[in-house]
């Protein structure tokens, strides 16, 4: 479904299933050799989304519940950002990302905030000893022979607002898929209709998602 590069537009797939907390992934297919994409740009896109969400909450006097936004490597060769949060925050985060893709300009102040957050995460994150073999195997499977955070750290400073805007301009020309898994009484599908064409998928009874 998500590997069909002929698909266009934005599509929201809601997988109606019981979860303690809903989770969503936003997937934008990459184009091989696209100079606009890089680990640093993509990390900043995710962090910029989080910074925008927190700023919007502060400006409206709303206190967001705990949430997490991170970039993952999609096996189909796509940019993927994943969000986990309580339902109302999840919908707002997805809306912020969709609005960001459509924005013609990147706010340099928010970009600086996002860059600082990524740098702090690199400084403070350590791979647990028991997770080292699996982590290294993951790097090797992606064709990397060194810790990818080394490249990320060295290139973060060079990502300008113009580079981010170029990435977002490319993203506007590609299909975007939003996949939300959670019970429909947690995340009302109708609340996601403004993001893209809505598809609700109900799992058969007794068939858990694996």
C-alpha cells in the first residue's frame, strides 16, 4: 500500500484497534539521489514539528500531555516520523506537521530551538550495553559502518532555513501517508479528515495486529 509511488495526495489510514495510547506514523516517500534529503534535515523536520507544537500550546495557554516525536528509517525507502501521545495531542501534532509541509517559510527562531534540542539529545543519549549488538546490526543493515550520529552532529550546523524550505517544497509534491493505530473512541476519524483522504480499517475480531 505505502510503496505505491503512483499514489498522489495525502491519505490518512486509521487502524481501529485497542491500544493503551494511540500511535501514528507520517510517511513521505523519498526519491533516490534527492539532494534535499539528509539525516540532519529530516531530524530537524521532526524536532521543528515538536517545537511548533509546544509553542502553539504555550501561546494558547494549553498544557500538552507527554508526547514523543521521532524519525525512523522506513524499510520502503521513505522519510517516516512517528508520534505517540494522548489522543487530542496526537491529532494536534499531525495537524502541525501537515501545516508545516504547506508553509512557505521556516521560522529561524523555531529552527534554532529545534537544532539545540537535537544536539542535546545526541550529547545525552547513550546506547545501553545490552542493546549495542542490535543497534550496530541496524546500522550495518542500512549500509553504515560507523555511528550515524557522528554524521548527524557534524552536519546539523549547516542546515539552514532555506534547506528546510527546500525539503518541505519537495514533500509537497509527493504523496503523504498518515497511519494511526488506536481505538476509534480514542482518536475520532472525523478529527483527521482535514489532513487527507480518510480510510478506516477495522481489524477482524480475534486478529491482533502484529
